C-alpha cells in the first residue's frame, strides 16, 4: 500500500497554493472577460430561438411546470430548511432550484426568479463540503453531489451574469476548484490509480453515514455510472475555468484518460450493462460534456461510443405498463425511462430520424438540455416490422412488437456481471396489454441491511432453482456491485414469425453447486400470437430437484396466480397468461409468496417442479396471452421419453411444435397453420 503522503502528493491533495495566495485565488482566477457572456452551452444570441422552441406544444408541459414552480416553498427551504451536512438530499434540491430559476430568468427576465437563483447560489457557497465521501478520512472525493454542484455552478454562471455581484462571482470562482474540481479529480485519479488509494469512506460528519466495505470501491466504481458523473463535471468546469487555474491541464488530461478508459462500458452496439436507467444517467452526463467540449474546444470525442446504438438500446427495451408508464426492461436495478435530451442530441448530431422519433414519443421527460438540442428540422421515423428482435452485445435478448402500452415484449437476461445487477441469469420477462405478466420485481433495496434485500437474489426472479437454490450472488456488503455469475447465449434463430434463443447459465450455478454439470434455458416466442414456450434443462452429477419459478406483477396487489393440475393462469386486470407446465420426471405446480415482510410488498410466484430428484431433468412451460375480448388459448403438451409435442390453439391459428431434448440444446420444429 502506498503511503498516505505519497498519494496526497500524486493526487494533488497537498498543494495549498491556491488557498494561501489570495491574489491568485481571487484576481487571478477572475479574468476580466468574466463580465462577458461565455456561451458555455449556448450564447445569448441563441436565447430567442430557445424562446420559440419553448412555445411549441412539445415543451408545453415542461415549460408550464418550470413557470409554476412553488417559489414560496423553495424560498422557505433555502432560508430555513437546508442542513449543511445533508449533501445527499439537500444539495440536489438546491442545485435543482438554481438551474431552474437561472434558466427561467434568462428566458423571461423575471426578477423574482433571478433573486431565487441568487439565493440558491448563496446557499451552495455556504456548504463546507459538496459531497459525503472522503479519501483517507480527510479529503472530499466527488462522486455525485460535488459533480452535480460543480456542473450546475459552471452552467448557470453565465445565465446569471446580470444578477450576481462581482463579489459573488469571485466567490464562485474561488470555491469551484477546491470544493468541486479537486474532489472530482481525486475520485477519477483513484479509479485510474487504484493501488494508490489510501481508503475511501463515508464522511462521518455527513447526515448520511452507513457502515460499508468500500475497500474495493475504486475498482468497482470505475466500471459504473459513478465514473461518468465526476468525469463530466470536471471536464465542464475545466472548460469553464479555462486558464484561470493552473491545474486545468492536469484535470483535462485526467478527464480524457478516464473517458477513454471508460467508454468500453458501452458495448459496440451501444447497449449498457447497468440497465436503461443508469444508461440514461451515464449518457446524459457524458453528452453534456461532449457537447460543451466540441462547442468550446472543437474537440470531438463522441465516436468512441455508438450513440445511435445507445438510442436503439433505450428504444428497443421500452416496456410501458399500467404500473410503470415509462418502464423499460427492468433487469437489475434498471427499468427507468430515458430523457429526451439524449434522443435530441443524437438526432441533431447524426441526423437520426429514429432517435428523433424516440425522443418525441417515448421519452420520460424533457429538461433544459432537451430544448437546447431539439432541432425541429429533423424528421421523425418510427421503426416498422411485425416485430423487432435484438440480441444486444451485452447478451440481453429482447423481442418486441412495439413501444406502446398494448405491445407485446419478451426479454431474457443472459450475459455477464454488472453493477446494479440482481441474481437474474436467464430470467425472462413478459409484458402484454399494459401488464407485466412475468415480472422481475422493480428496484429491490440497495442496502444489505434492508429486510427485503433478498429480492435481489436468484430465487426472487423468473429463473430456475436447483434443490431450492439459485445461482451465485454476493452478500451486499460492498453495495450493488457485480457478482461473478455469467450466462451466455449459445444459439439463436429468427424467422418472419418466431424467435428461438438458448442461453447457458452453467457457470452461474456451478459457482455455488459442485454437482451441476449444465443449466440451459431455451425459449420460443411467437410475437404475433403472444405465445411463449420455455424449455429448462438440467444435467447434474447427482440427483437434484429442479424448479422453474415465475412471478407476476403484484405491486398494486392486483396480481394473481391460479393452478389446476398441470395448468396455470397468471392474471392481471387487463390480461392473463394461460399455460401448462410439464416435467420429464412428472411435475407439481404450486403457488407461494416470496418470504419478505409484507410491509415491503407481496410477491406471488408459480413453481413448476419435478416431483422427484433427477440427474437429467427437463421442464416445459408453455403459455399464451389473452384478455377479456379474446378466446382463451388451448394448449397441450405430450411427452414420449425425450420427445415432446406442444400444440396451441390461439385465436384462429394453430401452433404445432416438435421438441427433442435428447441433448441439452433442444431441437425445435415449429409449424403455424
């Protein structure tokens, strides 16, 4: 372990010249051109165009919400409610007020909005620390709140040119490098030079303090969204400060090194393993920096990431339901919607009509940057087809008929470990008619101390269990970090009518079960008929009990599961999933609830299990969607040794499927008449 003194010197923690030289820290940092508009993101000449865009119906709700914010409540909070050691909750609210009010003032010229923005600036400057993480128990590192504050002050400085006094401008320029830039630099430096980190931890003086094993956090966080956040903020602030601080060259060098060390978190096709919500968070941070970098320095780093692919990932995982209007395929802690700013930036940068379509029609929200980047000259184009199939480079598989409430979606979570994951290898989600009929529980608790933390584990997902146990996962002591579990798509077939995909999760189960030889899941989906067939196969060195588990969405207490012999019905108010479960060693279908305290939700599930142990076991789950307006599908499954015949009458179509499970990778023949 490197000595504390050596790390402090390498990371710039011992350089006190800025604070000890008042002439440099004030006059030197505040150049004369500060009285002129900087145009960091846009120039004053762009404001009339922004006003015109804000008059469009597209932004009406967003702009109305901005104009009708509760200013009295915000004033009261800033005057009486702020706790200056509550960085986790209070700094974001202050930054939100500042950004909103500065922008509204810039557009409208309202003095009341200017004064509230000024009050927010003054409040931020009163915080002794802008984040709640420390290096070596002493030096602030910026992971979320310091980056957010740094970015917000850098952007709004120009918007408030005619509002802030010279003294207030000087104080911003004085505090920004020490409270914002250096903490962001320290976190990035630590991720780049992990062996030099003395030790990260929570600040005991902060209102948020939790015992957490953070010894591996520099390594863990280097492969997460929390690397992009300080990277973007430091880059923006470095451009804003320009030559007003002698450390800007070092900061930008670290930003660039961090960026190119991080970009492979995005797969070549633009997919992102932390899921859609964190893809949004990461992308929003990066594109804001990239846009400012190009605008101010004419440096273009965007081509290191497939940004059009990012938008494809966000659109093709769209999964709106009655309980999650802006939901997406929610593997792990993901599943949240995306902001239109990403789509409008991609559309403008690449003249991408599909990105424009996604941003206009399927974004969860607009923000200030949406208005800045929206180009009304770009047309929108909706992807067409009977259905869309994606096997993303992260090995997530999605089959979707579209992006609206009534559309049909099936997704399987193959692939490797990732931050913010759950123990969900080979888990399958099915959504139709606005309902999650096969659901991964939404956003389980982060903390391992939470009574419902077990919702992150394999038995709480639509996976298979071996002797009642799931695959490998960690104990949560380090946070929401990646496990060691992997699955891999080993076969795929797409036709005009159906898709067949097989994924091998042997490694994930083998990490915790020595007797496992192979675990395979194969699914067949016929989107036009809303039909799903799942074949789960186990090979073991010694006899084991094999189970396929299926959960229904019950977040609103409206999910039900009924069993009648080998038949089952998974029910939601607007749709039902009728099916049959069969096993090569005879089957037993049972229903139960996942064991967490009921105050944290009730999670009903169906288990299709072999009635006895076996070394080679296959389970067939065949199901189809119906609603009150459709005739209930009729499904049958017949078995003769390792040969299966599945037939389904759905609407006016008949499906005939021949299956051979002689090998672990089953062979299927499909006929639709």
